[in-house]
């Protein structure tokens, strides 16, 4: 992996490639579910990501203060539980729908506290998206999967809140490393208790490393390089395309076909996210 200082890929291709990696990694992870389960897959992803990022950033854990340990604990617990719950969710529902529902968490967080009348439009679009996805016909979509994806979205909002707090007391790279270590302590024991990790072999370990690289190490590096060239607002607009990339990834790699209504739901979430970002307050 190239150091960030040698990063030469233009910002927009970097962000798009990052999203391809993340959603491609999620599709690859879903192939592990029948063998080691969702919790076992989450344990592999989080555990290997922690090791990779620790080697990359070489964080000195012995210099951290009590406040930094406490903040990263909350950050890491949100991070770990978010990934675990999301993997369990997409075991039950298509990847594109899972990401769409989860994405509403940070979108609602962005809209909370806003006093603009225009923001009601984005709230209405998000509500429309949820109504379109909601399992009114439970034979079509697993309602438990929908609820778990919504819970993952709430945990994502908590992850953002704690991430902001952590960013005030330590460097971003170090915060991610320590948070990932806390997440490992949460998720790996659950993965071991599920019994899925007992089926591990050399091939599955390699797939787990690939998932960790695709969903954490590579996109994190690409995003850091892109953020040097883009404003936070433009970066957020591009990130709003995640649900679409997830749906396409599910279609290409998992043969998960969505209905026209479900595609319309994804479109509503993307529009709400882009609109909320473009017309957000300066702060």
C-alpha cells in the first residue's frame, strides 16, 4: 500500500474506487455467511482490519491518555456493533436495501437541529424511502432484516458522534486504530461464541483478509487522499452514492434483484442526502 504522501489518484476517481471497494468487499463478505455466519464474518473483517491498520499507522498505544482511551472505547463499541448488526441484517435482506436503510441513520443525524424549511423536503424524501422499503408484504422482505439495518443506521449515527469527539483529542488515523481494537474485543468473542470460526481454513482466512483490505484499509487510504483535494461538502455528496453502489454490487456479485419500488427508494435516499449536504449550514 502506498503512503498517503505518494497518493496521486484524482479525488473523484479515488472516492468512486473507494465505494467500489467497500461494496465489493461487502458482497465478498456475504459469500462467507453460509460457512462461518454473519458474526464470524464480522469478526474476521474487524480483526484483520485492526491488525492491518495498526501496522499501517504504527500507533503507540502506551502514550494514550485516559480521556483518549474512554473516547475511543465509545467510538470502537459503536463501530464494532454497527458492523456486526449490519452483517446480520444483510444476511436477511439484499445488500442494496441494507445500505439504503442504514444510510438513513447519518442522514437523520445531519438533519437534526436544522431549522430550515427546505430540510422538510429531505425529511420527506427519507420518509418516502422508508415507506417504499418497509416490509408491508412480509413475504417479500424480511422485517427483522429491515429492523436490524435500521439499528445499524442508528449505531452509524452514534459512530459519527463519537468520531467527532475523538477527533478533538487525537489524530484521525490513531483514533481509527484504537477504535478498531476496541471493536475487535467486542466482535471477535461473539464470532467465536457463534461457532462459525471453527470452520476456518486457509482459503477462508485469505478471503477474510481480502474483505478487511477492501472494506477498511484500501478505502480509508483512498478517502484520506481524496479529502486532501475535496471540500467536506463535495466529499459527502459523492459518498451519498453508496446505496446505489451497494445495489449494483449486490446485483453483479450476488444476483440480488431489486424491484422498481426498491430502486426508487434508493433514489429517494440519495436525493435526500445530496440535498441535505448541498443546502446544509456552513458549520
